[in-house]
């Protein structure tokens, strides 16, 4: 059944894209905006109809459009409450479908979406760091994206026809179908491939997100907790963690500098029944303007690794709480390649600062972080070990992210862990596959489970994991690389005296040959040097 729904969503996306391509928007930002907002309208419409029938089976479309405003408010809106965005009968897709032949239908379409946004502004708006509300739908969605006036009615009518043709029934909502993963993986990757923007930067592989969520929660049964991502992107890490805990047991908090990613996250929250957390989505610079000063129970993050923040780097040092929040320091501006500044060092310090005294966090970091023997990386590791707030590290296989060649590790922080630490080297797991022009490593479900079980149970597995004390980590100069703690194995092979003599003669012969080549090379270099003349 899930596969049928997946095809249904993909077919709707294809139909909408065909409409926008015909209007001359193929692969452009306008197409992306029209598509995502049209799909959101469709989802909210069908979700509302589902919730209305759930509270009263007689609340069919025909019944609701015949109700008085007072009856509708009392019998439908009041009972549905915040379960989904509120809509009025004249805003339903079926109602607009019946009006599609009006002379200026595109204006009716725009006004409908605009009014839905206004009616639901209090719950469904994303806020910027400056407290400006970013509404559900653009005020002039068609007008702003379809420059040719003669095509506006045609586009609006085609959208409504496509939306009316598809029915997301009760079963798709009852079983909790993952709309966003289907939409995101099918649509956003397509835009990225066709040059519609760098959407892939917002995508964290499902295997990484699942491993993080399962390990963070472990055997706990948390309730009424705050989960937070200071560089949320589209919210893959947050959604997996919220799903693992229970969407009714958690409040989601996020911040991201990108308006596009904040809108994607709002869409993700809506499609996953977490609209009660939309008010906590902030679009803005987390490092300079932290809009979530409250301490968090769980934090997850895949922060940017390399980003030029030289323009505002000095402002970080002058923030009121900079010394406490960025205890290990602010990265220096490199003499070359400013776009390779280690901005992740700011995020991991911010995460430690933002955790409750018994809070837990998981951060995706470049693997170099776990072994660096100087600088801010080393200071952060030393702080975590000396203050006994480390759960462990997992070094992931190369190319676990198809869009980057950077090797990554996952740092797990647990402020309450005063015992042993788990270090896992999963670099040899997974299967290499081609994804477009890129090579990607894919973990099987069994491999994912092996990593999770090993970590949670603090198991020592040969060539995979070690369990160490804080003192042992100090003895290794604060290295968090599992490989440095593995026992060295030496295989002994019995050989006869004659075999030993033969091997030694072979080694001596090879060594003599190498010495001869070295001597010849020295003579050649000396000869070349004598031939150099000043011009």
C-alpha cells in the first residue's frame, strides 16, 4: 500500500511540473515555489477533510458547504482544534474546481491561498531572527511567478484540475505515510540534478538520521522534551528523532540561516503532524542571533563544515556571552581559502552550551575533528573528556554523503555519562553504489542495527568497537579514533632455517638494489646542479 501512495505522490509532482514547464518555468526557482505551495495546499485540504470526518462521519464535503457559519465553527473548526490548518468551505479544492471557468480565476486562486495563510498565521508562520512572519503561502503566488499575464488563468486552472484529480484518502493519513521523504527525495534531488539550486546540502542520509535517533533515545522513554537543531536544513535529523520519541511527546526547536530550508522544515513538520512546533522555527544566523536560549533535552545537528564567515567573525568574539558559549575559541580567518573556515567548531560549542545538565546531543563532524592534536578541535575534545560528558563516537564509511567526499564521524555527547565511552569504527561497513555521477556508501538495515546495538550495549567487537574510560582517552592524548585503541595482532608463522635464509637473502638483494638506485639518483642530481647557470 505504501508503494501505491508513493507512486500517487510522484505522479502528482510530475503533473504539476509538466504544467510549470509548459509555462516556461522548468527548473527555475518559480517552479519550485509553485510546486511546493501547490502540494502543501493539496495536503492541507485533504488532511482537513480527513480530520473533519474523524470527529464526525457526517462531515462530508456536501454537508460542510451547506452549514451556516455558526454551525461550521462549532461543529467543525472548534472540535478539530490545532490538529491541522483551518479551512472554510469556499477554500476547499473542490469548491475552486467548480469555479475554474471564472474570468480571473488565478486571482481567486491567489486570494484563497492568501486567506488560508492569514487565517492560520498564528500557528503556521515561520519567524525570522528579526521576528518577521513568513506565511504559509505567498500573497501573489501566480502573479509573482508567471510573468505572462495571458498564461496565469491557464496555470491556475491546470493546478486545480491536477489537485482535484488526486485523492489522499483516510488510510494514507491513518497509517502515517511519510509524505515528506517521498516528496523531498523525488522532487528536491531532481531540482538539484537539473541545476535548480543546491538542495542536496539540506539532506542528511536516512541511515545517519536513524542511527542518531536510535542511539540518543536508547532504552529511555522520554516525554515532554525539547529537541533542537541549530542548523536544521529540511529537518531530517529532527523528524527522525521526533518520530522515535513520539510526535506528541516532543516540542521541536530549530534555526537555520536559509529561508528556503526553513520553509522546507515547515513543510516537513506539517506533513509529519508536528505543526504545534512551527512557532519554534526561526530563520536566521544561529551563531550571531541565537533565538533559542532555553536549554534543550536533545540536540541533533549536521552543521556546515566549510563556510566563509569572515565578514561577521569578529562579531562572534564580541557577543555578550562569547567566552562562556565559545569556550574553546573562535576559528581564525585562514590566509587562503576563506570558504574553508571551520564553522562547525562554533556549532559544536554552541550545542554543548545549549544542552541541559542531563542533556544529550549528536553532531555530524569531519573525521579530522576526532584526532586533531592542536587548535579548537583538541580543546573541545579535552573539555568533553575532562568534564565527563561524552557518550562516544562513530566513524562512518567514506561517501556516506553522496554529495561530499569528506569523511564524517558522529560525536555523541551525554552530560550525564560519567562511566565508559564507546568508540566505533564503521568505516569498513556498507556497500558502494553509484548515485548519478557520485559514488555513495549505503548501509544495510542489519549494519545499521549492529552499530546501534553495539553502541547502546557498550559492546567491544573485534575490529569494530572499543569501550574505554576517560582516563584511557587522556592517555591517548584525547584521541577519539577507535582504531588507536584496537589491540595490535601479530600473526606468527613457523618457517624452516633454509626458508629463513632464503627470505633474508631476498631482502638483502632488494635493499642493495634500492641503495644502488639511490646512489645513481644522487649522482644525477649532482650533475644537474652543476649544469645550472645564472641568466
